[in-house]
């Protein structure tokens, strides 16, 4: 593990290497994100400027432990920032229901414009997330960026999916029952966030969690929380403004938020 802070030049160099390597990654999603960033000079320039600013903040940390903590916090923010478009892409929510979700997070904006903007945000956040994860695991060599961070991402995805089901007006009783899981998911997220930020004290918790999630011969993967049965796609409005029912740009759900008072 590094004993000195990492310079801005090296952070950017490692980030560029990671984006380039993603083009030949075995992960199709990584390939797609890297290709979309690299194929358009304007998109690349915008991402590079934003990422450079983020790396500058990390480079300005005066101590290694402070820099590592800041890197973890930055990775959390990037993970949260890419969650909305990731949910819309992977879920079966379409038409009016999708508009309801977008209206909650991006109130008052034209629907199509909001979707295009959210896609661009997703690409930049996902690309920077690849880079900070790489710096944390391969450069800093902090094991928190491996299994614990991956587990946190899984939990946040479940939490975000369930949260979004509570935003859609539906008679489906599963949305209500799944919404009741939010406090438990929030508790698990807080536990993992603490474990990532303070891995030494969290070793007993991490070992216990690994034992609980180790597959056995009689276990099978359950459906993703918040998932919906597939239904025929419906046509989406071509140009429609989202209802202005709150702040102009709502943030993604945080660990202290409640579904009915989210802001």
C-alpha cells in the first residue's frame, strides 16, 4: 500500500489507462461506457474536465489516510450518481411510470431532455467510478475497494430499485410490501459504508457477512428487489414537460432519507 499521497498527474494517468483498458474488458457494460466516452471528442473533453477536477480535490489532500478516505467518499458519490439511469435502463418501467420516476428526480424538465441529460450524466459518473475503483484497488491497494465496495453497490442497487417502486402509482401490492424493506436495506448500507470507511474495526462484521453470503449446494439466487414482470413496451411521450412538483433537481436517495420525505 502506498505511504505517500498520489499526485494529480498520476491519478489522471491511472484513470486514462483504466478507461483505455475498459475497451477490451470482458464486461460489456464497461466496454460500452468507455466507447461512448472515447468516441465523441466533446463528451471526452467534458468527462476529462470533470474528472480532473475530482482528482485535483483528491491530490490536494495533505495526508495519505485523508486521501484514501476522500477517495472512498468520491466513489460513493459516483456510485449514487449513476444509479438513476442504470435503474431506468435495467428495469421494466416504461411510459407513464417512467415519467413518474423522472418527475420525482428531475421535476419541471422536458421529459426527453431529462432522459438525454441523465444518460450523459450516467456515462461520466460510470466512467469516473471505474477510475476511482481502479485507483483504490490497484494503486492504493485497499481491499475495501474489492468485495466490500462491490457488496455495497449491490445493496444500493437493491435499495434504489425498491425506492423507485414506491414512486410509481400502481395497484401492485408488491410495491407496498417491498417498500417496507427500505429501513432494513438502509441499515445494511450504513453498516457496509462504515465497514468500507473503517475496515480495521469492521473485520468481524466483514468476516461474518462473507460467511452468510457464501453459496452452498442448496441455495439459489433470488430475483432482484424492485424488479417487475416483463410487459409489452408502451409508447413514450415524444415531447412532454415533467410536472413541476418540487425542487427542480432532486437528489438521489441518501441513506438518511425516507421515501415520503425524499429531497
